C-alpha cells in the first residue's frame, strides 16, 4: 500500500475507533454506493472474504446448536443405559462414550473458532470501510471536479444565450422599424410582394 493510502487508512481507522460500525455487507445502503453493482476488485475481494467469515460464523453457530442437542441425547442415552450389562451393553456404552468425546471435541473446536471469528469479521469490515471510504472520496472528488466544469459551461452558455437574445431583439426591432418605414414610403402593395417572398 502506498504511503498516502496508508495515511488515509490510518485516518479512517482513527475516525472509526470506538464507534459501532455496522457490518457493511449486511447494510443495503452500502450496496447503493456502487451503481449497477460495479465494485473495484479490492472491494469485491474484501466483500467476498467478509461474506465467507459471516457464512462460517453462521454455520458454526448452527453446528454448535446441533452438537449440543446431540451431546444432551448421548448423555441421556448413557445414563439410561447404565443398567445394561453384558458385551452388547458394554459395546453400546463404549460407542456412546466415544461419540460423546468426539461431540465434545467438535464443540470445543467450534467454540474456539467462534471465539476468534468476531475479531476477524471486525477487522475485515474495517478494511472494507477503509477501501469503501477511499473509493467514495475519489468518486466525490471526480464528481466535484466535473460539477465545477459543468457550472462553468452553464455560466458560459447563459452569457452566450444573453448575447444571442440581445442580438435577436436588436434584429427584430430593426426589422420592424425598417418594415414600418418601407410600408409608409413604398405602400402596402410593394410590401405585400416582400411578404410573399418575391422581393429580397
């Protein structure tokens, strides 16, 4: 990242410090910043990463719920089967205990992943915010420059329109005065020929 971009990133991160920033990809307003869904490659890449983290978080949360239900059932099965004796009963208990250990282990893995995911999501969201802000500021700067150009063009066109209107009014006045004078001097018959386009 260039020094200027790094400085900009630090400014944005400092401005965001202590603020509750919504997850951008979950906020419909964020999508309106990109007409026709066109996003710069860096932003699209960060968006994909953030969406993947969010999907993983949702998947892990659902898996944890399912695993906790399964663990509860296994524990109930173990308690209910404590009375069973013999080889079949021992195999069943061993299998349930093995499944209970595997389930507990997977719950622990999911729990550890879920512990770190919110921070990863926050960092990726902040990164997306920085790149989005940079993109928006560039767009606003470009739009601001073009807006100034258009205002200047409009000013020049208004001046030109005023000049043309003044010239048109002068020509109309001259025409009316000349027509009236010629009408008085030459008479209506000659002026009728002019009106029909036979003279001039």
